[in-house]
C-alpha cells in the first residue's frame, strides 16, 4: 500500500470510529427474570440501537434493583447497568444514548411499571409515559416524555 493510501485508510478508520453513536462503545448488562418475554423484546430494541448486551438471568429482580440502588417505587420487570448508570424498565434506547452523551450526575433512568407502547411493550393502545432521571438520593425529574401527548 502506498503511503498516501495508508494515511487515507488510517484517517477513514479513525473518523468512522468517532462517528459511531455513543451506544456502540457501551455494553448494557441486563438483569431479568428467565420467564419474562417483554424483557427480551426490550433487549432486542437496545441491540437494534447498537448497544452490546450481556443478559443475566436472575430469580430476584427486585433484589438486584435494590443492590444497584434504584428505588423500588420506580421498579419494572428488568434492571440494567450501562456506562455507570442504572436503567430501570422499558427506557427507550434514544434516552439512554442521550444520558450517556450528556453525562448528568445521576443514578440513572427509569420508566416505572410497564407502560403499553414503551419499547418491548408494543401495543395497539399505547399510553403516554415519561422517562425519569433518578438522582443518587432517589429524587426524580422528567428526562423525556413519550407518547401521543408528549409533542
């Protein structure tokens, strides 16, 4: 290979790496019940956004949630860790990407319960829902709104 060709190829490879979404470099560790189907659909959503996923089948999701520091009142059917943050429930991949990009001081994000229409909970009757930013002390604020009335 000629020197100019090698320089071009090196620049292209480095530039392509910089153009990747934040999620491409991040692995999501998901803690879920072995019997939950919607958790698998959420994992497919996260993978489709470019995240690498490692799944941990656990028999005590609430115990794992507690161990990771997420308040039980914000609980859902699965808990995840990514880039030092805790992700609770059916949080959209775009919200996780924004969290990683903005890097707020927080415990993580939560979509409490299992709202119809959230990723992995696709429904003919979706409902508006919010993604919550959870502080280390358990306080919350709205991070993103989703659904028909979120516009």
